[in-house]
C-alpha cells in the first residue's frame, strides 16, 4: 500500500525562526534588482499600482483620470511621463518631431495649427514609448513574483491578450503590506 507524506508536516513541526516572515521593503528591492535592468523605474511602477489599487489589490482595466477612464497602462505612462522631461533623448525626439511637422506642412498652414500638430505628435510618441516602458516594468514585476497580470475585455477571434482587451494588475498581499508599512 502506498503512503503519501503529509505536505504540511514540516510547517507544523517548524520553529517560529524557520517560518518566513512577511516581506519587507528591502526584500522587494532585492527581488526587483535581480530581474530588472531598471529597478528604480520598476519600483516606481509598483508603488503607483499599489497606491491606486482597490481593496482586492487589483488595478485596471481602466483607471479614472480627471476627465475620463483610461487604460491602466496609459494611466501609468502619463503618471511617469514627467520623469523624462529633461532626458536628452526626450528633447531630441521633441526637436525631431517639430522639424518633421514643419517640413511636411503646407506653406499656407497657420502657426497655431502647426503648433497643435506638433504637440499632438509629441504626445502620441511619448505615450507609445511610455506604454512600452510600462509593459517592460510590469513584466519585470511579474518575473519577480510581486505582481500578477491578466487581461480583461472583449474577445474577438483571439486566444490570448490583445483583441480589445486591457491589462489588469494584481499585487500580492504581502507586497501590498510591505509597501503600506514603509510609506
């Protein structure tokens, strides 16, 4: 006859020193630094998600902004966009967009219309690159085991993400408590 050992025997017989304690902020920093090339940015993303998450630790698929509901990834991107205002790549991109719009403009176009086109294109490029940065940061958090990501929304002939589906991020309870105790 086959006898299977109880999987929880070691927990019942363990001393309090053997049982892992709750996660602390230095543990989070260490875990993120092991999986990410940009741990500071990833920790900022984690902190923003933790601050805006609901009672269940989830954030998304949409977040209420000042005027409307925006996808969670766009909301994070817009919240973190000011970090790169003085970055040399950002200033170079802005200069390139301004020269492209002026070069493609008709001679009859108004200066106000040109400025609006430039601002719209700059905002679109910042949002596009920011979405990529946020997605990479969230992937790092998922690899570190600090966050769970799933997709929610309308499914149109698609077996996975995409197809009008938006991300939902859920923070592990021990991670939420570590962030709450240190803020």
